């Protein structure tokens, strides 16, 4: 599938499940002093999450252009040096505003990846929030239970507050999350080290593709957690990473999202991509920034 076909299939799938398809919000955030640039698909819905604005639809989906170059979510140092972080990227997301919750989000994500896109379930691992004593939060047994319907126990991995409790910023909506990771390594590499040992270990071929956030709290300025007026689903999938997985590549820059740009940079600079590590990093940085 081409990148355009992948984007369309995501919207089509969630539209068929009763989601309103909404446009990407502008990347420069207006009217929210806590955030300069859009860092997640949920930003445009923040006021609905907090109960400050009425919901316009019970379910929505979109592809949101995000910029993670400052503040709580900042990937700038990784860009170009690795093959799967970007300054600007697209986030495919679906939302439920007090409609379906954990089970609906988990079942839909699984159906889309496995039945629609035909990713091999054996390559997929999921994480659940292990709980946090300081916050007074228990392990997310509910999410683990819903995942057991789809994956064997050894594909369900506990994650700590850093990886499995998503927060928009220092204040604002937040909640435990479950991430879906994919193992893109060769059979030989998998035999040597099982994928389960490499989840959340910065391996470039064992990476998170989709984050399902079970939004339940508002983090206040005094750092306390206040329950949201309604439980909300907020998911975000890395579009460029999904393209990598579906196009059988091992780098986002080898997908058709980036190859036209890399080819042009090569033509203009007279340098070949893939010959010299330092040059490759520079070419990836330029492609990303463009
Ligand atoms: N807000 C979550 C994230 O950015 C899920 O969309 O990862």
C-alpha cells in the first residue's frame, strides 16, 4: 500500500465504525498558554475532555500533523540519528467522547491492524500500565483482560508511568495507556532474542506504532489528579512508522513518504544515501525538516 492508501484506509475504517472524520488542526496552537505547537491529535479536543466545551460528535477520527520539538514531548535530538523519530509527523487517531472506552478502543485497534491491514499478530506486543504507588494508581488489569482476548500472555508487557501514563503537558488531560509495538526484525534476530525483551528498549526495529490512552484525569497545577467529567479514548498511531511496517521497510525514510525527498536531496547534493553514516544522518535531517 502507498502512504496515501494507508491514510485513506484508516479514515475509511473509523468512518465505517461511526466516527466523524475531522480535519487536522493547525500546528501552531492558539488560545492555550500551556502549549506552543500541536504535539498530539488530542490537543484540538482538550476543552471537550475537560468538560469546558460540549462534544460535537460522540466519536471522531483524523490524521493530525504534530510537531514535537519542545516541552514535554520533544524528539528533536533523535531526528536523523535514528530512523523513526521526526520533528513533524502525522498521527492517525480515533476518539470517543464518553462513548466506547477501553474494550472498544482495544478491539478496534486490533481489528484494524490484523484484519484490515493484515499485520502478523505474532509481530505485535502490547503494554499496560503497571500502576504507580505515588500516584495511588493500580495496575490496569482491565486493559490486560481485554488484550488477553487477542494476544498470548507473553505478548502483554507491563510499563511504568514514564511509558504508560500519557500526559499532554505539565497540566491537562492524562490517563493510563496501552501501546502496541511491532517487531520488524529478521527471523534470525528473533530467534536470538525474543521481541518481548526489546519492547521499549530503543531498538530501531522493535518500535511503538500506536498508543491507546484511556483518559480519565486532569493533572492540576498542584500536580494532583482530578477525574475528568467523562471517560475519553484518545489514540495516536505514528503514520510514518505504520507505512514502514506495511511497506516492508526498516526505516521511515525508506517509505514513499520520504524517498522522493531523499532522492531530490541526493540529486542536488551529489551524495548517495546509504554510503556514509554521517551523510545519511544529514540527509535524513534535511528530509525531516522539509
Ligand atoms: N495522546 C496520545 C499520544 O500522543 C495518543 O494519541 O501518544
